[in-house]
């Protein structure tokens, strides 16, 4: 498929986004930007949040991980569902009762100003790292598959994509994103279904036959029963629940969309519906991952193992090229399938890119304006506040550019693993802060809270680094997030007021 044709598809798709943004962003003000005037339809929010929850990482990394971890990611997804139910019936009633624009306002009311600022800064760092890691993955795929052949440098590609996102979120914010996310989620899921159906037809397999073929290869294994393994199913389900509670329930990006719904009951329906839909969608991504490896083998690909820097490394070679992990879906879709599938893949890929990046930029702008700079309390007129908010939005975009370049230097082969690992360090203090506020009645020494929030991730890092010396065969996986939260909780307990 010609790079020019694929690039033209991206331009047309973006023009459609701009048209939607223009139609929905008319008459927008700061209240529209931050929480959509609390007038969003819960079904639209739930559907659009699928795209935000999944992102380009899920679209590429989850299917790619099947070659290494089989269907084990489904263990975490079961935990996600539990987490969404907790968010719906524990956290959302709290946020609606307090009529919050920024959810970190709860920490201010419950613990004090420095606790509030600490929570906001933790969110800003966590979301910046997570969103830019997701953004990097998709930008890098577009770069390698399309723009390298046109001689466009990586930094220019990143700048253009960030400029696109700024253009359609600059005015409307959440009010616009609710609609653009719905469009993008539709395109992503349609792409997933079409690619799956094509591979089934090409392999001449029914769904049942394909599952049997995957089972023979060991791809369909879900539950890890080894207690000492980091993938032990109880650890994974618990980790999935707490990842959702932190990365959705106490994350400004996800919550500002839920808070844009008028009624609490509708917002709760949105959250629970999202949990069940995600379980089904991620199952389909894993199924497609199994199909990708079967398809690759039908094209002559085979597994091999090499030793790199003294460590065994698995490869999946197709025509002498390693397409294992994150590389398999782009390589197969763009170079080993018909042109129409290549077009569908690119549309679905950029549809997976934008919901995670646009929502993150809007949420970071909201948190910086409201939580860090206290814009709502400043005696400025509406025009000055709007100008300030737009300038902050541009600064956030610049920080995205810097972080994407850093991830380009890191260049990890499995971004889903890296993102969940980083979340264990960055979101742990938020988990501890909210848990302490909700489940105890103690006040704390507010001035000491930032020190606790810094100490807990540092201690978690050393626990992770030296876990073999401390625990022997027992390995800590994604439950590091829970350990980090417990350390924060214990630290807050130590500085409680008598």
C-alpha cells in the first residue's frame, strides 16, 4: 500500500474530527471545557470511554502479547470489572455529593491544601507518563510504516499529531471529546472486527476451529496457578481491580467525563456498562492476537529463541524479520494483507491514538488550571481565564512532545507491560491518599503529606528491585501498586493527628 494513500486517509480522518469539533464546540466556555456543563449523555460517555480506556497500546500491544503470555491478560481484565463496580458505588457518589469539578478537591476538603496539591501533582505526573507512552507507540508505528519512506523525521511526525489534537480540543474540551471519542471508538472497534473476520476467512477456520488451533499452540491459557509467579491469577485480578480504581476512579481524565453526566445514577450506569463492555472487547483483542500468530505461521513465520546480553529472547521470524510482540499486528496488516485491510488498520490505529491523548491533554490542562494554579478562585474576568487556560493547554502539549522523545529513546518492545509497571509507582500514593480519606476519620499533619507521597514510591522501587533477596521465589508483579498504596496509607497513619 502506497504511503501517500495511507497519509491521505489520515488527513481525511482528521478533517472529519475537526468538523465534529467545530459543530460540538460552538459557544463553549471554561465550564464546557472542564466538565461539559454536566450535560453529557451517559451512553455516549460510556461508549467513548472504551476508546480512552483501551488506547493504541491495547490495539497493538495486547494482541502482540499473546505470543508470550497467551490469554493471561484476561485475568487483569476480570479485575478491571471489579474495579469499575467499586468506582461506581464508592467514589462516584462522593464526587457528586461534593459537586466537584476536579476530583482532587476532595483531598482539600478532607485533609488540607498540601494534600490536595500532592494528589493533583501525582495525577499530573502519572497521566503525563501513561498518556505519552501510549502516544509514542502509535506515533512510532505511523513513523516506521508510512513516514520514514517519505523522509519525514520522527520529531516532525510527533509535532503534527500534537497540533492535530490541540486544534480539535482547544475550544470545546470535554464537551467536544465526548463526541469525538464516540466516533473514534466506533472506528477502532469496526477495524478490530473487520481484521478478525478477514483472518478467519483467509485461514478457512470457524471460530470454534480457530480456538482449537490456538489451544493446540498454548495461546488460550488464561489462569496462572503458580503462587510464586508474578502472573498468579489472584495477584492479577487484585492488581486489575486496583489499577481501575486508581487509573479510572481517582484519575481526573476519566472522572471528568463521568462528572459531565447530569445524574449520579446515569454516571453509575456508564461506569458498570463500561466494565462489562471492556471485558468483551479485550477478550476479542486477545482472540485476534491468537489469530495473528496463526496467520503469521500460515505465511511461513516461526518462533525461535536467541540470547541477547545473556538473556534468552523469543523471536517470531517472518521472511527473516522479527515481528514478535508489538510489531506483529502492524507488520501483518500493512505488508501481508490486502490494501483495504491496511487502510482499515490505519484508521483503527489513529482512532485508538486520539481518545487517550486528547482526553489526557484536556484533563492535565484542567488539573493544572484548577488544582495547581487555582484559576477558579482568582479575581479574573472570563476572557482572562479562558486565555490562561489555552496557554496552559499549549504548555501541556509541549510536555507531551518532550516525553514522547524520551520514550523513543527507551524504545521498549512491550508498551503495555511498561505502562502498567510505571502505574504501580506513580498511582500508588493517590490510592493511599483516597483510601485513608474514605476509610478513616483521622486528620493528618498536612505539611508532611508530600514527604509521605514521595517516600512510598521510593520504598516501592527498592522492594521491587531487591524482591529476590527479600522474598526468594515469590515474585511481585503488578500488585506493586497495592504495596505502594499501603505504604502511603501507613505513612499517613503515622502522621495522623491525635
